[in-house]
C-alpha cells in the first residue's frame, strides 16, 4: 500500500469505518482531535485508529480524553510529518504542520532538534553512499531506523543533495539552537519559523 497524505475529511471517514466495524462510538470532540493529529499517511492513520479500537473494545466508546491520552506519542509522528514537508521543500505543507506543532504546545527548540536529527541522518546516509553503498541500502542502514513515512523523501533527497549541502544546514541548525538557548530572542517561535521556512525554500530550489 502506498503512503499518501490524508485530509481531514478522509481521516474522519476512515475513523468512522474503523470504529463502525466494532460498533464503537466516539464523542464529536474526540473525532475532531483525530482529524487534527492524524494524517501523515493512510497506513499510519489506520494503525493509530486500530489501536484506539482495541482500547475501546467491541460496542465501546471513546472520549476526547481517551483519544488524547492514546495519541500522546503522536507528537513524534507530527514532527516527522513536518520534516517531510521541510525536506520536500513543500512550503504550504511545512507552514501548516509547523503551526499545528506550535498550537499543540511543541517547544520551538524541540522542532529544531528534530530537524537537526533528520539532517544528521541524511548526512550519515550520504556518507555511506560516498563509501560505495547504493541509496536504498544506505537508507536501510540509517540509525536509528527511519520511520517508513520518511524513507521516500530521504531517499530522494540523499540522491539530489550533496553532503556539503547537508552539513551546511546542520551547522545552521546548531547555530539556531544556540541562539534559542541564549535567550537573546524574545520570540523563539518566530525565529524558528522564519529560519526553517528559509531552509524549506532552499530545499525547494535544490529539489528542482
């Protein structure tokens, strides 16, 4: 099955179908949480929904609180989704996911650190390729292992970008994290948003 983005309507329809199979009822507020937090791709969304169905059990029910607690670890998936947009140079998608991350209380420095880990992994893959590995083999060797939603864009980017480009962005992200920690900027959210938007635009140009 391919990995492709879901919109709010398709997530809502998918949730209803999964829950209807076990006659599970969901509070309206709970359904809105699902449409906000899921959507990286259909496989990942279905997996999360099936976990919720198991939690509720046949003829059970799910409240907003049940869903929020169960999807607590979805923050990492959300940041992966943001990272896919960043690497792909998809400005509109990046801005949407970045805004959502901030709305849900993700600290700006955590967004930067997640992006930094991503580009360090990209550089690791490119170093393996320089050593003779094919791109697919290099991606498979990445440590920690990549979430499947990241593999396609990492494969494409590793082939299109140079190791020098990746290392330059790593240096910029390290400098950005240092700026945030210094406390010299009152609005770290705006600083991170503008800085990462610049990287997204750079990625868009590099991917052409």
